[in-house]
C-alpha cells in the first residue's frame, strides 16, 4: 500500500505481448541514424529554421542595411507557431495518455503533502502499471523524462518548469496555449513548449497567483504575482487577452548581481561603479531611470548592497521583487481590492505608513503616481539615501515625469514648488538602457544641482557614447567622464569618500 492508498490492484508487467503493436512503439537506443542525423528514427531531429529568401546571400558576403530590411520582411511571421518535435513531443504525447489514468489512482491531498522527489518515488510503480495497461515500452531516459513532466504537472507549473530551471532564460512570455517566447542574452526566441489547451494554461496561471494570496478570474482578469524565487509574474486572461491566457515572467538571477559584476559585464566603467558605490554608501538620494526590461531593479538591488548593515531599510513594491542582503530589511507589498472593490492598499498608503516605522531609508520598487510627492517629502525629512526606479528614456525626461506624477495627485501646489522639491530631494539620476543588441548599459549618471529660475539644473558626470557596430550586430561604445567637479561632493565628504569620489569623476 503506498502513500496514496488508491491502487486498483492491476499488476505491472512487460507490455506488447500477444503480437499487438504498442501505441508508442518499442524503445530503441538513442543514437544517430545512418544518415548522420542527431537522433534515432523513433525521435526525429528538429530541423533548423532557414529563412525563405528569394536570393540567399553567399556565405561570408557582406550584408547591407537594405538587405537586412528585405530579409526581415520575407521572414516576418514565419516563426510564430513552432511546435515541439522529437523527444520532447513524444514524451508529451505519452503524458497525455498516462495523466488521466494516473489521477484516478492518486489522492490529491496526500500528493500535496509530499515534495517533488518523494512524489516521483511514489509515482514510479504507478506509472509502470499505467504504461503496462497502455502497452507502452519506455527506456530509462524516457521513463525519467515522463516522471519529471508528470510531477511538474501535478505539483509545479507544468511546461513552464523546464524554462524556470534554465539559468540562461531571463524572460518567459506565454501568448496563449500555442505560443511561448523566451529571452536569452537579450534576444527573443520561440520556446518549444506546449500546453494542452486554454484550460490547462489557465489552471497554471491560477496556481501561480493563488500562492501569493491573489486571484485571477472574470471579475479580476489582471493580476501581478511572484514566484517563490522572487521572479515577477503578470497574468492577463480573456476577454482582455484575445489569444487566451497570457503569462509574463521576469526571472531574476539566483546569484545577486553586484556593481563589480555589472562592470565586468561591460554595463559600466570602473569609475562609474566607484561613483555608484560611494553614492549608495554616502546616503545620496538616487532615482534609477530606464525603459521596460532595461535592468532598473537589478541596478537597485546592486546599489542596495552598499547600505550600512546597521540601517533600517523598508522596501515598498506592488509585487515584491527586491532582494536586499541587509539584516534590518522589512519588505512591504500592496494589496488589490477584494470582490466588493474595497480594502485596496496602494503604494502611497504604504509610503505614508512607512514614515511612522522609523526607517533610515525607504526604497520604492517603482514610482507610478502621486506617491512620488510622499517619497520626495521623505527624502527631505531625515530619510537620506532613499532610492526608487522610474520609467523614462533620459534623465531630463525623468525629472519631467516626476513633476507630472506629483501633479496627478490631489495636492494643489504650483509647478515651481514641485520642481524645487525635486531639486532639493534628488541627488543622482542613473539612466539604464537595453540596447538593440540585447546588452544593458548604464548610459548616464546625472547630478541634480538645483534650480535656476523655474528650471531644474543638472550636470552630467558620465555618459555612454555610441561609436560603431560589429558585423554580428554588437554595439561598440565608450564610457566617458565629463571631468566635472561633483556638486554632491559635500555629502561624500561627510562619510570620508570625498577624495575617491572626486578622483573618479575627474
């Protein structure tokens, strides 16, 4: 009797007796065929996609700008519906036959109490019985693969588990049950995973959001959530999504990225890394600006490592993503309204409450609206070293967006007073960008000096200048110091960093 206690007594045995042809076929060794293909006859290799152009270029021939446009036009829309083939597709087909019979033998409550490894051990003999019933023979590799996908289906996130376990995948974008794209090294590509149908995908989406106490249904078709490792998830379902349930997952590195690692990746120069380290340690108020997927949260995590361990840090986010290493860190998260439309707790509510919690620093995951004014007030009232991220394309636009967000609220104050509040509060703006070759760069470090009339005055300390592009599309550029004396040198001097700060900027 196993942990599930629901076996029906059918004994497993070798299948395929009596001359009856197995539905899947007899397992064959996984080795290359006579033609030199990458897999055996049972699992044909996946053919490489070749763009269909009228006149393919000769190998090694230079490709001009107009040739690239023509190739893009000809290949447009041809890679949008790739299906898994070969070994993965075969295991998927067997899983569809085995899963219903397996569920008849499993007690869901008992299964939920076991870990993945324990569940796989319990499943092994039951899977053998089901395969015997279906007259399917599998070799050892196929058996392990089948056990894994079945356990992922019952306890994990189904086909998404394979992508979540791949450290090279940074983004997962599911566009309905028939299409899934992933991002590797800044480039999008089609993933060879598939869902049974829309209902299967919707169940996985519900499983994700339910774990963090949120819901997604017809009344609330939008949901933000997070996975156990801190990865950010957004779910949108029909009728808002016309292709079916859409899931967007932003994964985060298991090993926290530091400023030194970013410098090693080429995301910034050594002098820029020094300035950002001193800015974090000297309690300068920093706003990290950039577009979607440019690395704002990664930069915020990296800069937060320079915070003194003795400081009390409170982070405020819609869906908790920040992973600070400080011992005295308290993360807060917003709450959506209930079914009656009541009980919502916004970022602004949390910022106002955080001021009563004796924080040394307040860190906002992202500024989106009128909470901007409360954060500026906090920066000016004894909470130096506060940080936030904001969506914008340049430091100057970042300041304009902050002005607009304060004006979105119900606070009726003149625009000049808002600008002065921003100029008095913010010390540095760090601009990050994801370039078209997929690389993420720190393109500007800009200092906010003060007001001149009605205009906020800034000075650029560092700038990334585009130089050229290699044949394979990699962008070449140079990080340049503007050679200006930093206005915030006095703050660095209070913490004993004035000399290295000045040397890095000049």
